C-alpha cells in the first residue's frame, strides 16, 4: 500500500484522506457506493454537455495547492445577497459536482480491473516477505551453530597462512625490483661488449616488468630511466651502424640488425644506413685529399680543413696526384665493398627468413616480415645507383681539379687505368656504364691525346729523317707481345690492365672484382716493382742468337757438304707460309740458295729502331684505347696516321721515281696511288711556310698535318757497289711490311673495341692502306733492278749485230754473254748485300723478276731497232734468246721466266700472214708503237705488199691514238 501511495504522490495525486481534509467545510466525502454508481450511470447524460460543465469549472479548483474553497466562495458573494441568484449559483455548482462525480465514477470503473490485479500482486509480495523472514531466521541460527563449532585457534591459523602467502609475493616483488634497480650496470656492460640485441632484449623485459610493478613509487622513476637507457642504446646502435660503411664485419652487422629487429625499426635502420654510406663517401674522400694536401704543404695550417672538397682538390700537387687518386679509389672501394657485402648478408638472411617463415604458423608475423624484406630489398637496389653516382661525382671533381695535360704519357695512362678499373668496379657494382666518369675522362683524354699524337708525329718525322735504315737486331722468335707496351694483351682481365699484378686465372668462369677481393686485398693497390716485371728480352747481341747460328749462317753449301738440320727446320716458304717437306734434298736447298738469300741469316724479322718505336707507340695507343673504349675511334684514327706517315716516308725515300713510272709498266697499282694521294692530301703539309693571310680554318687544317720527311744525307742510294742502297731499301721496305703484319695481327683486337658505327673506317683502313704495304716492293726494288743491269750497253751491243744473214747460225751473239755476266755480277752483289741484311725470298724474287723483265723488254726493244732482218736473222734471235734463258735458269729458280712469252711472241710474229698480223696487232697492245711499226716495216716487208703494209700501219696508228 505504501508503494501505491508513493506512486500516487509522484503522479501528483493525494491519498483519499488527505484529499478529504482539503475539502474544509465539506464534512464528509466518501466514494460513491454501488447504488450511487448505478444511479449516476442510469441518469441520462450528454457527454458534450458534461464536458462543457467540467470545462466551465474554474481552474483554481484543479490546483494542487491547498486553499480554502468555502472561503473562496464566500469571498465571491456580493455585498447584497439575492436569494434567487444564490440558488441559481448553487444549482450550477451542484451540476458541476455531479458532472465531476460522474466523470470520476467512470474513471474508477474503468481502472477497477487494474486495481484488482495490483492488489493481488501486493498480497503475493507480502507472502514472499514473510517467507524471506523465515529464511533469515534459519540462516542466523545456522551461523550461530558454525561459530560455536570452530575454535579461535583454527581461524588464527588460516589468517597466518594468508599473511604468509602475501609476504612471499611481496618478497618476490622486492627481489624483482632490486634486479630492476641493478639493470643499468648490466646494460652498460653489454653495450661495451657490443651485445646490442641482448641489451635491447634486457631493456624491453625490464620495461615490461616495470609496468607490472608500476604501483610502487620507486618503479615510476626506474621506468623513466629505462626509457632513457633505451634511447641511449639506439644512439649507440646508430654509431655502430655507421661503422659498417667502411669495414663490414658480418658478426657486427648481424648483431646490429638483430637489435633493430627487436626494436621493430628495420626500415628505419635501412634509411639510416644509406645516410651513413653517403656521409662515409663524403668524409672518406675529404680526409684522403686533405691528408695529401697537408702533407705536401708541409705545415699544420688548418685553413685547408675549412675548404670545400672541390677547392681542396685544386691544391693537390702533380707529384702526389696519382698516389692520392689511388688511395682515393682504394677508400671508395672499401665503401662500395661494404655495401656489396651488406647486400650479400641480406640476400642470405632473406632466404633463411623465408625458410623459417614457411615452417611457422603466425600469418600476421610472416606478412609483416615479407613487407620489411621487400622494402629493404628495394632500398638496397636503389642505393646501388645512388652510391655509385656519389662516387663518380667525387672522383670527377678530383679529376677536374688538375689539368691532366701536364702528365707524361705513362702517368696519364696510369691515371686512365685507375679510372678504368673504377668504372669496371661501378659496372660490376650496379650495372652502370659510368656516364659521368666516361664523359669527363673522355674529353680530357681526347685533348691530351691530340697533343700527344701531334708530338709523336713530329718525333716520328725526326726519327725518319735521321734514320740510316740499319737493321735492328732482334731474336728470331721476336713478337710484339714481348714488348711491355703490349703486356696488357696477355692479361685475362677486362676492360683494362691494372698496374698491380694479376693472378693467373685457372677457371674459365669470369670472376668479378668483388668476388676476387671480397676476402681481402684491393684492386687499386699500386705495386712499387710493377715496372721491374716489364723487362724485355727481344734484342740479339749481333743479329744472331748464338755463335753457332752465326757460324752456320755463313757456311757455304756445296754438293759434298751436309745441310744443317737447323736450316732444314727453319726454312719456310715465305710466299705460302707452309713448312717444308721433311725429305727436302740437298740439291733443292742448294738451288734455292741462288735466290733465297734468307738462308744466309737467322730468319728474324727485319725492322729498324724507328719501326720498333712506331710499334711501341701503337702499343701505347692501344693501351689508352683499351682502357678508355669511348675514344677508341680517335685512337685508331691516330694509329692509322702513324702507319700512313711511315708508308708515305718509305715511298718518298725509296719508291718515288718519275722516270721509271713513265715506262707505263704499272709498277704502282691504282690502289697504291690512291692511298698515297689520300695520305698526301690529308696528312702531309706541302707548304714550306705559313701564309699570314690564311684563314683560321686553313691554319687549323695545317696544324693537323705534318711536313713531308726528307731522307738522311747519310743514306747513299747512288752507289752501284751497294746495288744502289739495296740493303737500306730492304730494311726500310721490309720493316714497313713487318709493321703492316703487326697491324693485321692487331685487327681482331681493334675490331672488338671499335664502335659499330665506325667499323667501316677500320675496314677501309685495312683494305686500302695496310694491305698495300707489300705493293711498295715493286716500285722500290724496280729502281734497283733498273740500275743494277746495264741495259743501254746491251742495246748498243745488239745494234752492232748483223741480222740480215743468209744462213742459219749455230753460235749465239756476244750480247747474250754480256747480259749473262751482268746477271752473274748482280747475283754476287746480292750475296754481298745479304751478308749485311737478310734478303727474304719475296724480295729476291721481285728483284730477279724486275731484272729479267727489264732484260726481256730490252731484248724486244733491241729487236725493234733492227733495220734489216732475214728469216735466218729471225732464227738467230730465237737462238740468242734460248741461250739466254738456258743460262738464266741456272742463276735463278723463278719459274716461269717473267716476260718470256713477251719476247717469243714478238719473234714469232714475223711468220704471220697479212690477215693474222692485223688481228695480232689488235690483240697485243702490250707492245709499243715503235715495236709494232718496226715489225711491219722490217720483218714483214719481205712477204707483204706496200698496200697491205700501209693498212697495218694505219691499224697501229688507230691503236696508238687513244694513248695520246
């Protein structure tokens, strides 16, 4: 009931007694009974009228405030009372009361089921409370029994056990706190031992433990201290990471990476590592250059330390330039090697992580590890190019700090070799082509090489003008690879030759520099004794390699003497290059001795000191080209100029003879003439003095040219005793052929480094210039052949012969014997010359061929001078020529005899008929007009008429007309 009353109070309603007391003057107010309810409900009602009555009630009657209703009504009465008005007002109030009562009755009836239901619930609640009172009573009774059943000692024992457990936990916590208090000492020890993973692991465990005991006041301070210690460890860890950049240690780096992994900062570590590498490159190059600058300055002035690296490089002296560059590259190599080993470490451990991840079951951890691994891999790959670019820029700045033109060639090559090795390192490091270094060194190299080449051409001219064309004695097994300038061709490494000694490679697999020097050493180490290893042993003491060879060289071989096996073994056909047949006979060697003057000396190459210098220059040029391939075209172009100038000089000294060229024998091929004209136009400066009014372009073109060389006055080419300088001519010509052979030998190497777009130039150089060197033999030795035999004397002797004899002669004419004596004397002179200079078989063959050819043509010319000739005289001509051939074949082994058909055909033409003669004249244009005319007028006059002779002469004139 109390709950109902409180509910009515919260709803603004008052209990019935309170409401009744508020009626004041109304003495009794009770709830309508059932009869009244029924009467009220039976009364006819108008809901709208009732609602209007209720609405007409003053609002104050609905107020919850307590007020006196009677007093309120009495105060409303007028001063003068009217009974009728009062009754009317009273009736109105009754009607309003009746309407309200009826409304209340309706509401009560409407809520009566809920009231009944609530009343039943309250009754049930009262019953429950009575049952709870019974339960409480029973519980108290049982508690009282339990209290009486246990003694005070038992409860005390339980309390003590509980205190003991609490104290044990407290002791454990205190011991943990004590350990945490001493952790900083152990952390310091672990940091000194560089056990970064252990220190971080301990620090993290301590932080975790400190968070457990954070309710202790002393732990809050310890937690802050541990955080500071962890930050200090990260700082030391960063310092330890920076040490990796110069001297990679796998154990040290493993600890650092484990430490960063415990911190969960592997990506941050990789970012920091690349910053350290960049800083390491800058600090390394600055310290190296600064050390050399201060050392050369000779004082401890600190002004150099304040300079920028670019300005500091300009203070490096020329004497210390190369050692400083080598040390600079060595230091940068250490940095790049550390980065290379860092990548190796990550590749190895990535594979291990993949294996361990496949065995694990934590999917989230595996995904995170894979993400970190991918980030590190991309970062390292990107860092390769970045680090190499930094290295290139530092070295480029150093190179630009000094003008390289001040260095000697060997020093300059040494600089290029170091840079080439550095570019090889860069290519193996990140696959880059070193564009920055290549462009920088290429420009300096081209400028340097142009000036160097110009000086070498002037020196070559000086050598040629002072060359006496004496034989430079070299061993028979001489090869240009024995010269130290060509040692680089025997090296197995690429692309350049290191000054340091390269170990012999026994494996066909290419070993990179990083693999070769990963465990130790440095590719930029300079060995002080590397030049001592470049000794040469190519010169023979006196042109012979031993006394026995010299003794055997001058031994005369007759039919009764034995031929030394050494000569049998050394004899090689120089035309074919084939080895001789093992069963070569004594007679064969003896017969070949007449023309093969090579047997008189050891078969060593024929060359001069100038040739050797040119070969050395070629080797130096190839060193530069091999070291710096981007300038390969320029170098090969300059090499071709060396050969061009040497060839032009040999031709100018020994081969130029306008009188012999005018004979029209085609001694100089069109290709040779084209080559000589090209060399003269492009390389030879034909002007004696510079024209002050010449244009700048013309001056520049002349600057690229070289004056034509002049033969030394010590070289005599007019003496018949020396066969008109044959020894000098042989040495000069064969040295040129030797030089051409060396260029042929080097062609594959030059072709390998030549840019593809420039290879046509190289092919043209070999096809149009190098291959023409041997063609100079003909014009050079033709001059000797033209003067060695007195052909004019033979013509005079032939002119005294009577050819219109009437009977066939059995004895040849005296001019044949005179001519043969000339050839015998020529043979003796060749033998004398061969004692000074070895005459190779091709040379002796050409000399004999020229002499025989000139003799045969002289014979034809002598026959063409005949005024009268009979058939018997023509037979005498054949007899003379056959006698000449028979004796000549004993002096030389040249077969067939040159121009033999030229003489025989001319002699046999006498017997041709008129029609055959006309056709013969048109087919044989090798004869001169004089020879053909004489043949028609003298030889054929006996059996053709005058008209036919005129017709044949007209045919000869038609043939000769185009020649004019």
